[in-house]
């Protein structure tokens, strides 16, 4: 599904980093 792709296109750079962190499970980026 394209859910994550949509998140990347609509969110600001900082929020993108947050989403990427969630996807990768890198809680230290929070």
C-alpha cells in the first residue's frame, strides 16, 4: 500500500524525519 509514500509527500521535512524514524524503529531520532 502507498500509505507511507503519501505521508512523505504531505509532511514537512521534520515530520518526514519523524515518520522515517518510526518506520525504521530509530527512537533516538525523536
